[in-house]
C-alpha cells in the first residue's frame, strides 16, 4: 500500500511540473495594423529615411490566407496615398512569420511586428509596428 502512495505522489509531482503549453498552440500574431516605414528604396535610391519624409503601411487581414496592404507617404507635410494598394496571399513560414506571396511568388514577410517587401534588387520596403 505504501508503494501505491509513493507512486501516486510521484505522478502528481511530475505532472504538476510539466509545462502548461503541452497540447496548446502558440497564439498567432496579429498581422493587421499600422506599420511605420523604416526603410524604402526605389530604383536604388533611399527615399526613407530622409529628413521630413515618413510613411506608413496599413495591413488588413481579409482571411487566413490573404491580406490587403495600403501605403501612405508624408513628404514634408504633403501626404500621398496614390500608391496602389496590394492584395497579397500569406503562407505560414517558420515560427510566427508568414511569407507574402504575389501570384505564388514570395515578395516579402510579415510577423506582426515587422513587415518587409522586396519588389526587385533595387526596390524594397521595411516597416515596424
């Protein structure tokens, strides 16, 4: 009988030390939101950061597999929203990161705190929440 109690006590002690995450998924990152542009290069020319120039990326999650992205640039007080919005597919990458896909081609990534697009070798955009 004593052995049963010792075994029971061991089971209770071991099970109470197990991590609570067993069987639980990590919370998915909130991809939607406004990201501040930290770097924008077009045709090999750095447009952001520049004095008086800033910008934002607004991400809306349409579904589990698609986001809409719109851009706004403030150039010395003049706000430009004439950059065409994008609708991109998203695909789970590694960890909390998602690949951004345009017609199946990977053009960037997003993880809820950072947003990156790579249009070509001479055009890229990076942003942070």
